[in-house]
């Protein structure tokens, strides 16, 4: 690979990672100048273009969309009181209690089949609890585990559609979506429909759609599926940014690490254990 | 919101190119099979258009169910979601019907061409909500397609004067075709339009009721202050 090819590859990957085109160009020129000054091939100086671009992109990413606010508990955005869910004779949830305020993050963990997604569906309103009381804020963002996007629509078309539901103008919806996507290290490309995206990128679109309207309560069901390590870290950074901006966030996860900063940890036992 | 849903739904339809081509080809195949008999050719063409539009509606509504449920959870009205998708389907259906009307005008010597336009239009108007009803009752594409196959094949084979044919949704298409092609009395027109009105009302109301039941979220009350 020649030096020019290395720089072309570096710039292209920066763009794919969601770096602003002007910023990507500036970074590429900086790296070229450094290599010339050091009189070395850029691969010798910086290593493989792809790995260096990913690291640089991560450092160059914009700050989270929402400026951190003072950490203070806001009003209750979700309250579950003795919630039970039964499918025919099979009891999936029993006596679940949770109070989540604005400005807090709750993680729901448990083994496969423990009822995590069922609980999230009850919070969203796509399922009804068999007994117990569910109260939640009216303005919610919801990213389901599966089938959250339309395979034949582009990212911008998704933003416009969801923006219309939230009574946002098309331009504002697209701009907000693009900014949120950049926070997850992704720049949507025009004309590429969701079915042509990788699983991880589809999931990023799914998450962005859940946050498009700056809701009071954000419900995420295993939102990191298909993410690489950097995207996984970016997601948690976003979750805490949303929390600091005053949203309540409920995250369903089966990964037990990186949960030290959450405000509530709700571990579901699963029907098999009862 | 309605126009945004209709617009995105139309884009989704046009991007399913293979399915769209097959759907367009279905009425043509029916027409070609009976092109030597003008009456039968138009009758089979119209039923083919109905079958094609109903199938397209079935696939569109089944494919969008999860997304529509998500949109409903964050505030979209189930009625707007149904109407938006139906607008896109009706637009597609009328375009297909218009193209085949031109074919009939050029290739057939039909007594009342305006009545052919009328019967193709009424067929599309019944078929789009019919596909939605089937999709909402049978949530998988295979089962839905088989159900439509049963309805449409029975509609084609049943004796038009029998009770079975009259309770099926596109009997009006057969009556209006007879009026258009065979230059029969206005009684065929009256019966056809009456049947169309009833079938359209039933399919539209059924689709709307099913959409509301399936998509309306169970929105919990807002939390009382602590």
C-alpha cells in the first residue's frame, strides 16, 4: 500500500466512523504532514489505516448531544408495583417492583427466558400485565430487541417517518438522527436501505429512533447486539448522557459487566427457577 | 403524519421489485389465458388485479406490523397507520388498473369502456382493505396468501348466480364485467355497485377494527407524584 492509498483508506474509514467530512480531511492532512515530517511511511508511523482511523474517530467524536446537567432525581417516569405476567398457566413475571425517576438508569438482567423483554413490552404498552400496577411517563422512546426497523427504508426515511409521528419537521428529524448516529460512530449513507446494513448498524438505527424525540423515558431491549467494542462503550456513554440530561432509561441486558454506574439493578429470576 | 406514512409505505412497495413485478404479471397472465374471449378476458383480468392488490396489501401489512406497533407505542394513531398504508396500496393498485385499462381499450372491442374503468376501480377499492383484513387475522404471509388463494379461486370457480359467489368479496367485479362487456341491462350495474358498497364497507370496517385492536397500545397512566 502506498502512502496515498493509506491516507485514502484512513479518510474513508474516518467517514464511515461518523467523523464530519471536514474534520476527517483535516485529520488526514495532519497525519500526512506528520508522516512527511518523520520521513516514514504512514503505516510504519501509525500502524494499519483501519485501526488508526477507528482510534482517531473515537477521540474525534462530538460530545454527546445533550449537555450534562446536575445529577438530581426528577419526577417518577416509571413505577411498577407488584407486576405479574402469566401466559396461560406459565408465570413469566411475579411481583416486580421498580420506581425509576428522571435522571436515573435502571438495568434489567436475567437469564434467557427470565422475562426481561416481556417486562419491557409491558412498560412500553405492547403487552398488558396480568396483575399489578404500571405507571409511566407519556413521552417514551422505545427500541425493541427485534424488528425495530423497516428493511426497505433508508436511515433518513426512518428519521422522517418517526419525526412525523413526533411532530418534528423532516429536516430537523434527519439532522437530529444524523447527530445521534454520529454519537454511536455511524454516519448514515444516502440510498442505503436498512436491510443492506450490518446487524450492528441496524441496531444503531434502532437505538437512534428510540431517542429521536428526547423522550422522558427511554426503553432499550438489549440494544448492543451486533455492536463492536467501541460502539458498545459509545452506547453506554450515550445512556449516561441521556440520564444526565434528565431522562429515565430502562435497559434490558444479559451482560452483567459495566453495570456499576446504574442506579437500579433489577434481576429477574425466570419461571424455571420458581 | 398520514402523508409521511403513505410516502414511506409507497417507497417500501416500489423497492420490493420482484414481488411487484410478479403482482403486475398475475393479471396479465390471467388476461392472456382468456384473451380469445373478450368477456372472460376482462373478467379474469379484473379478478387478477383484485388478487394482486390484495396480495400486495397482505405482504405490506404483514411486513410492517412490528414497525407499526413500535410507531403506535410512541404516539402514532392506528387509524393513521392503516390509512397511510392503504393510500399507498390504492395508489399502486389504481396505477396497475389504469395500465390494464389501456390494454383493454387497445386490444378489446368492449361495449362500455367506462364500465371497465369502474369495475377495475371498485375491484382495487375492495382488494386493498381485503388484504389488510387477511393480514390482521392471519399474521404470517404464507397463511395469508393461502387464504387469499382460497377466496379468489372460489370466486373464479363458483357459479355467479349461486349464494357462495355472492358472499365472496369480488362478486361485484363479475357483475360489473357482465354489464361492461355483454351490454346487459342496468340491473347488473345496480347489483354490482350495491354488492361493491357492502363488500367495501365490510372490508374497510374490518381492517380498521382489526388495526385498532392489534396496534393500539395499552398506554399506562402517568405516575402520581411520589
